[in-house]
């Protein structure tokens, strides 16, 4: 997509405003995550990209090394803003999270399957962070969203298949990305919110209402 | 009497506008920077009376920018505006020597009261 096509969807100022909204939303999400993890959470500056559905898969794969496998959790949100949220963590990161939470010890004592415990843990983390982010964005834009339960899609995920199912091939999607890190730990995770084309006009209007109220 | 100088550092134009609307432009000269590094450079150049500083920014984040500003002027009055509501964030910012932490989005009364407090401090010095 050219820069001018990109601007037709969201102007630079609208993107700037959306970035600020996401910043506010992820600020709340990080506090929830810090409570659960018992440690400080760093968030990077969010990135907003507009692209076509077939580009999503390539984009995410370019962002994250797939060489050592990934854990992916998806969660569908439905409101005036609608789309799919993905939380992506590497396998090593999940191991580190289990250690941080003291779950590795519990696993040994109570003989839980490592894989099940890992899945349940990251689903819960995804639920907290995605819920906090999306709900806050919706709240700031005067929307209410409902969620389908988060689903673990593991390392054999096919974003291509998911994007075909959810997004019309000739439409555009808005990707909102942020990276979170835990203090003193080598744990980096990604959150992607992929919004459908039919929510873009509503999103544009709502961002402009937000801008009017904000400044 | 020359106007007091205020520096607003935030990567978001919208956020800078939101802070600026609560600062009386007739009483203050307002300067802006859109990342921490530019904010520190501008601080050194203009030596403002006080600063509004965001935390999550590209190039140099607000934590580092605050540290650098305090190296230039240990008495710098820096108000940090952040959406990050973790207690540890606030503690860290205060340890670095911020004057105050305000939650984003900025609230008119909080910005105005903070400016009044700072003016009182500056007038006593």
C-alpha cells in the first residue's frame, strides 16, 4: 500500500491520536499484568499499520523470529470496533513466565503436564492484557465490546487461514502492535489488534470525536 | 517582565496539544519536543522554568530524559505525565527526581494547580 492510500484510511493526526489512545489503554493493561506477575512491566511505543489482510501473516512473521517456535493466543472482540487480538510469546518466554510465577515448582509437586500448564498460563495472561487493552480503547471511544473466550493456537498457527476467515480479501485492516517486557527478565511479548475494515469508518469518526474532546 | 518558559515533551501531537490548552499562552513561552532526546537538547538550550514530560517515547524514553535533565539541572522542575499506572513506575519517577506524576489523559484542574504550585516555588527562589 502506498503512503497516500494509507492516509486515506487514517490521517497522520488520526494515527497519532489512536497511538495516544493505545498508550493510555496499554498503561492500564500493564498495571493488571504487573499485579499478576508481581513484577514491573515495560511497554514500548505502540505502532500502527494499515494493510491488506493477506499481508498480516507476513508482517507478524517479519516482526517475530519463528525459528524456535511460538505460542499464540487469539481472542475475537466484537463491538462497533471488531477484530482479532493476538498475543505472541516464544517458547523460552513461556518457560521463564512459569518460573517467575513459581508454577514450575507446583508442576513438579502436583505432576501437572508442562504443556497444559504453559497453555493455561499464557491464555490467562492474554485474557488479562487483551481484555484491559481492548476494553480501555472501546471505553475511550464510547463503545462496549464483548469477547469470545481466548483460544490457544500454539506454534502451528495459521494466521493466513484466520485472516481469510475474518477479513474480506480486498479490505484493509488496522494493526496495532506493542511489545511488553518484564523487568530484569528476558521475556518479550507482542500484542497485535487486527481490526476489520467495517470498523474503520466508525473508528475514524470516534477518533475525531475523541480528538475534539481531548484538545 | 519576561515570560516563564515551559517545555512540553511528548511524541504525540495530540497529547502536547492537550497539555498546551491548559497553559496560558499569554503568561508562558511554550516549547515542544517530540521525543526524549530532542527534549533534553531543547532543555539545555532554553533552560525552561519547568517541563511536562511523557514516559513512553521513541529514541529516548521519559525515564532517561528525566535523568539527563536532572544532570543538566539538579533543581529542574519536571512534571511527568503518564498512562502507566503501576505503583513502581511512580516510585521510579519520583526517585529520579520528578516534581510530580500526573495521570494521562491530563485533567485541566490538575495541570492548572500544578502550574500554580510551580510558580509559587519559582517565586520563592
